[in-house]
């Protein structure tokens, strides 16, 4: 439902939340790093990533490469 799943290279974002949800924020540990993930349902559809940013840097696609360590912020805008 939240659409955050591990993949070989990192985390894939493929949300499918209710249309009425404004979004959510969740902590997530993956491998040796910690992430604070915020998904915002800006388009009101509840699915499909329009923008993915990691530590304020835009990422093409829906795969975020894993970090070796540290805490990172992830901002996902849903169409």
C-alpha cells in the first residue's frame, strides 16, 4: 500500500494509497542507512510517482540507490 519496497540496488517507490489521503511520513531503515520518507498525494490520485527527491536532489525514475550509512530525507510527490 505505501509502495516502498527493497530492490537489488536500493528502494523502489510505487505508492497506491487512498485518493483522500494527503500523504504520510515514515521512518525506514534499509541496509546500513536510515531514511525519513514523506509521500505527498499532490495530484489526488493516490498512485504514480511524479517527483522523487533524495536529500533535496531530484532522482529520475522510481529507484533510489541505497546509501552506505547516515540519515537521508526522501520526498515523493504522487501524481
